[in-house]
C-alpha cells in the first residue's frame, strides 16, 4: 500500500459559502449594470432635487417624479416589449416608430370625423380600428421576413420609410387635434389612483410574461432564434413564430401610439414616435438580450426601458443643453453596454480569480473544509 502525493486539484479544494456563491452569480448577471445605472441616475436626481423620490396624493391621484417616469416610460416599455420577441428570433423591427405615428393619426381621424367625439363607443371603435390596422402592418413585415426571406432590417426599413407617408396621408399633412374625454384617459387619465398608461403597460407586460414563460411559446421563440433550421427539422413552424412576433410588435407600437396621441390629444405624423425604435432597441440590449437572437429577458427589457426614460428625465433635470442630449444618452448607453460585454466580464473574472483558487479547481460548497492531506491508497 502506498500513499502518493495529493494532486494539485485536491490541494486547491476550498470552501465557498452560499452567500459568496450568490454574490458571484450576481456579479455575473447581465442585469447588474443596468440596475446599477438606474440606481445611479436616481441618486443623481436625488442630489439635484432632494424631493425627487417623494410621492404625493392629490385629488385621489398619485403624483411625483417617479410616477412621471413610469407614465412617460410606458410607451417605450410597450415598444421594447414587442421588440424583445422580434430580436429573440434574430430579427429587428425599425418600423415601430412609423406604426406609432400611424395608429395615433388613424384613431384621431376617426374620432375627429365622428358626430360626437366624446362618445365612448366612437373611442372604442377608433382604438380597435387602429389595432387592426397595426395587425395588417405587422403582417406585412412578417410576410416579407418569413415568407419572402428578406432581411429583417431591410423589410422593416420599407415600412419605416413609407409609414410616415401613410400617416401624412391620414392627417392630410396637418396636426390633428381632438377634444375627447374618453380618449384622453388612455394616455393622460387615471385608474385606481395610477395613470392609466402605467396600468395598461403593466397588464400587457404580465400577460406576455405568463404566456411566454408558462407555455411553450417562449421556448419556441428561443429555439427559432438559436437555430431556425434545427427548429424546422424538429417540427417547429419557424415561419409562424416569426410572423407572430412581428404582428405582436406592431400591436405594441399601436398601443404606444394611442398613449402618446392621447396624452397630447394630437397626432403629428412627423414627430410622433420619432426615434422610439432606437430607444426600444437600446432598452432591449441594456436588458441583456442579444441581437444575435436566442435567449431573452423581459425583466431586463423592463429595467432597460426605465433606464432610458430616467436618463431622459435626468438630462433635463440637471440642465444639460438640449443639443447635446442625444450625445449624453449615447455615452451612458455605451458605458453600460461595454460593462455588459463578455470580454469585460472575462477580465473581471480573471482579476477576481487571482486572489482565489486556480482555474479548474473544484469548489466545495459544504460548510466543512476539505482536508488537503487526504490519504489515497492504491493496490
């Protein structure tokens, strides 16, 4: 019987507490930097305005800067929600801004031509007609991408370019303004003391989360994004999945357009939803969803959307000149994206590992320390 020298891996066995393991997992999470960015923006606003986080009740409604961020961020969240599923299938939808403009213009044109703009039936018909119109537009995008095989960026660029023209035709080149109390509720009204737009966005977010995570739909979307050909061979109808996500993206953009036009009771074909597609894509990327398709994070999209909106609020509150607002936003987004980059994660991991066990060493998570002098017998 002999007792050979213990192997290096046995000597390197260490004990890692559950708390440290959870902390390490948190550091590796893609949501870490967006959350820290959101906290940093909130702290900056608190320093500038000490009462920034305060919420008051007036006339039975909640008011405050946080409520304003949630209300103004609801359209971005809705557009980003649809964009998340599109990007998960290796696609992109650049037409959402045009759909926002079209839906608002179409709804207000119907309400403005009605005998009674304050009729609830007229408003409901206008909202339903706008969503149906969006379904047609989303189906067009899905047809070009899934059936004709056109690259998503080109297919949606067509509607992005033509959509503003369609909105201009609907409004006849004018800014439509309509005074309709029921329509005003969508973007500027209150339900249960909260802005209606927050409740609508939260309800749609919960529904999408339940449908994609509690059914097979989420897995099918991820499988199509990871490998469409393998999904097809496995019996998954990739064409139907892709078509569905583009239709859903258009519906989300239409609801966002209704919110925006309702909030200002006007439809401007030129400026409504301008650059909202860029904010939505940034929100999705900040939330950790890869533009290469596959796995996605709805929670990350939620955080990313409010990072974008809080950043916009911060820019105005600290007095940054309007002409460099977009530059400031771009710098912040670039910083967060770089911190999320795999190479940065790898560099941080190497720095952390210098003071810990060698690479490849086994990690023991039990509360007892493994002895490095364990005898090994061999016959």
